C-alpha cells in the first residue's frame, strides 16, 4: 500500500475482517483515520487498537447507507481533521449510492462541498449536481438588490436586517440557517447561537458563505487496495 501520510481517510464497515484489516493498513501507511460502523462496540474496538498503535483516529457509529449519516460522516471527519481525502465504503453503503452525489456541510462557518471521484469508469456514473451554492446565492442577492420577494428554502444561509421593534433590533446583523421555508411571509431561522426565530422574509437577506470544494477519492471494500 502506498503512503497515506498527511492524508485523511474515513472507512465504514470496520466490524468486518476486511474492514478492520484495511483500517490497520491505512493507519500503518500514515493516514488520519475515522473508523465507522453501525455497531458502536466494533468501531470502538478498532479505534482502541489503532490508538494503541499510535494512529490519529476518531470512531463513529451510524447507518452510512442513509444519506443523513453519510453526510454526518463527512462533516465529523472534516471537523476532526480539517479535510477528507478518501472514503473506503462497505458493500451496503456502496449499493445505497449516497456516496455518488455532492454533499455540503458547514464546519466552523465554512461551507465544505464534496466532489466524489470514483476509481473506475463503472463507478463514475455520478448523479447530476445542480447549481452551485455560489450561483444560487448570487441570484438571490440580485433579487434582494432589486427589491424582489425572495422565497427561501430549508438550508439557505441568511442574515437578519431591517428589524425595527425595540425588543428585536439587537438581532439585526445576526446570521443563521432557514429551518422552515417561507410560509405566510415568515421563515423560521435557526440562529448560529442555537436559538430559533420566526422572521418575515423581507427581513432576511441571503448570506454568501465561503465555500471550499473537496475532492474525495471513493474506494470500496472488496476492491484492490490502493
């Protein structure tokens, strides 16, 4: 196996013999590791084994064939190590196909967009990726500047402005994420401080957050080691 020094790898299915062996080999090759499995005890066991060998490693539990858990795997890996270079996926996660699309995760205020790069032509049948976040935000900002009504959707990054009531003006300039889309002129916004507020759409403007694109090499258990 080639050197993985200064590379970050997330691997699922470490409860299997092959998953455990691949995790050990990657750690031996110098990788920062996130070891993950649906069985917490199995993930913790491999975690302890790697720690004893001096590896830089984090353990996770989840059903990574589900999109929400796969996205959480990406987010927690980036949060722990600042990036992610490779994912090694078990057969169930491979079959589910969640790996084959771009994911966006917010880590410390920076939007990290992942771009999967498969290692064979067969596995490069990736799902179409829509408009980039920058283009969407730029279009929304143009609508805002033109005075047009903006329809916000879940996940949009926004900033509060123009509040005039004394008990609410201190929220002007605060940032958050839309958790309930526009309805009867209002959006529910989850603020960066963890609180939620119902705000009129006209008192929200889109926030263009810094975006970092990460290309992730996608490998699978059962394929040749690389």
